[in-house]
C-alpha cells in the first residue's frame, strides 16, 4: 500500500492524532544499543546554553511535509512523559515510534490500552503522531506466530481508540541479522535473509494493508543480499524493501553528515525509484566506537550534522517524501554537549 503523498497523510494523522520488554534496536550487524536508560526529568542545558551551542533543531517546523521521528522504547514511561514530550516538541519532532511490547488491554500491564490512548492523544495535540513499534528476528521463521499476535493487538487497540488516539502505522524492527543462523556462514546468512524477504512480502505487507494502515521498517544500511521476490526473481534485498514498503527507516548510524548520506546512498536511490518514503536515522549512544554515534560529540554537533543531511535530502526529494529520526528519545534528552 504505497503512499506517495506524505504531506496529506501526515496532516490527517496529526489531526486524527533493543531496550525493554524484548525489543531490539541494532545499528549494524553486531551493534547493540538497547540498555535501558533512566526516565529523564530535567534537561541538561539551559536555554541560553542551547541558543549559544545550537543544541535545538531548527532546520524544520511542524508545518513541513518531511518528518522528524524518534524511537521511544520504554513504554512504562509514557504515564509521566510531559518533560520528554515537551523536549521533543521544542525540537520539532513530528512522529514517535513507540515500542508496544508490554501494552495490554488490562490495568495490570506495564501500559494499558487506556494509558497508550492518552499518550497518543497528548502527543497528537503537541503535533506528534505515534506508530506502534515492535519486532523480533524469530518472526521470520515460517512457524512463528509472534507477528500475528502483534497484528491482533494492533487491530484490537485501533478498534478501541478514538480517531485522535489511533496509531498512524505499523513500525517494524525485526532485524534478521540477530538470528542465530545469520553468522554461521554464507549459506546460513542467505537462508535467513530469504526468510526475511518472504516475511516482508508475504506476511507484513498484506497484514498492514488489511489493517488499513501503512507499513514502516527499520533496516540496516548494508542489505545488499540477493534474494528472490514473490515472483521468484532475484533482487537486492534493500531494493525489495523499498519496492514493498511505505517507509524504510535506515539505521545510517554515523557521526558526520557525509558518512550518514554515504552509507545510505543505495537506499536513497531505491526510495526515489519506487516512491518509498526514506528516513535516515542517527544514533545517540553506541558501544561500537566513536564513528557510530554522537555520544562523544554531543547535541550541538548532532544538530549541525543533521541539518546538513536534511538539506541534502530536501534537494533530493523536493516533494518532501523523506524524514530523519533519532535513536532514541530518552538518551537524546539527556545527551551532554
């Protein structure tokens, strides 16, 4: 279900509207960025310091057709979220990818449907729409029912929610490179990536269409594996994802604009070719070294480099069918400069 006109989709969604509980969020084949962060309560820089160091994003406004997203992994923090939501609003964030692991339709859950509905409405009133984020590498196995359970919960939530409380999309973070067979050799990797391709085409895309929502994927920038599509034709996996999905969010985790754009150059071309929305992600914390995240550089450098990426994407996608995103909300909030 391709949607080329994101401006209209975003407006409607706003008006209408691996960290915790088994969620994973990897920056590459081996990078892990999923240790829990404390729920922040205060900002780390004053308004004067922020102005002097330009630590607040100013390259977009809420009226722009392109988007700025964040991954929000700790669903148990949404009941006390005013500080973080205010910070995101100040930075012109327009969408939140909320991990729904732990969300259930009962009051004993880490987050009940009612809690999430209130959060989605609050975020929507502040100009931010919310997607239902989750995923697990085991979903790609033919006998897995994990994805089906997610779809059931997604649909149950949507049915219980008012128009301004609904999720705007399914946002999947499945990450096949976490599968144990991926690093067993070329044969094992090929088998895993084909399972992932089959899952994306045969299960995920039809489920999103049947649920009447859009489909977004988090994918690493190196998906050059050759797989077979639904017709048995060979195709590069990244190209298949752009052809099949509404949005691909690239984990383009590098600490300069030049490198961020370089590692995602193939996906950018595929997005242009198929009219798929592309989001380039940046990382705020990593154990993989200085080049991966802005942990060492701080907020001001991250904002500056993101601005450069934004200008490049804006010239590449004059229709505004692109976005950027920060991994992750709570760490960005407390990131030092």
